[in-house]
C-alpha cells in the first residue's frame, strides 16, 4: 500500500513540477546555459557529461572509481561481446548523474520522483542518440553484476556485497576488457570520449 501511495504522489508531483524541471537551467564548464531536461537535444553534450561523470565517484564517493570508468567498463564488455547497441546504452546509462549527482540506491527507492526525473533524462538522451528506450534488460543486469565486483574490489565487508548475487563472468574478469584500477578523472573523461567516438556517438 505504501509503495502505491508513493507512486501516486510521485506522479502527481511530476505533473506539478514538469515545467520547472523542463526549464531548469544550469551553467556548464564551457560557460553555456543549458536546459538538460528540455526536449531539445542541443544541450546534451557528451564532453560536458564525461567531465561530470569522471568527477563523481562510485558508492556515494566512498571509492576512487568514477562513474565514467564504470560506464566505460560496461560499454567495453558489450563491445567485446559484439553487442554495439547495448554498448551505447551502457556508456550512457548513468547520464542523469551528470546533472543530478549520485543518490545512493536506498534513497532512490524512498523517493520515486527522483527516479522518474532520472528516467525522463535517460529517455531524452537515448532518443537524441537514436537508441532504443527503455534500457535493455541486459544493461540493467550487467550494471548489477559489475557493481558487485566493483564493491568487492573497493569496499569493505565483501560478504555483504556477494549477498547481492553473482558478479561478472570469470572469463570477462580474466580479459583486459574490464579495469577496476581507479583512473584519474582526466583519464576517465578521455576514455569515455574515446569510447563514445568508437561507438559513433560523436564524430
């Protein structure tokens, strides 16, 4: 019952604040005023996104592993598997964090409106780059699997994280595809942009 009430309240609030979200204006590192939640695609700049994600650390800042590196690792896995559409989705799947920050998962569950706003931005970005929406199940599944391995590598209490399920396939872990050694923010940004170029998301 509580979950249903939260969903209804979130839906009502989204209706009330829809225009405020759409017109929310930010200044990016290039000095431009942008409206990331506006339907137009002109404000979705992958370099701006790469800069932001390279400076946001996984597990609400408790590791030195950036969100950009996380996205690149996921994209590389799908490239390795020959799944290019999924690789593109994986690279962009955390795009909302570039504009909204990283809210820890338990808090996201408590505030469904936050997730609704995230999904609105992901849907827009996927549309701007010609990707299918909603995000593929395979991307969601890999996101969870790689999270477990990231946590085992960089967070305390490994038993806790292993309780979430299976990590990545051991074959993938033995290849050079995935890199869990934290990159500098500059390297994370550069690798994100290089992967975007490889996937023809940018020229």
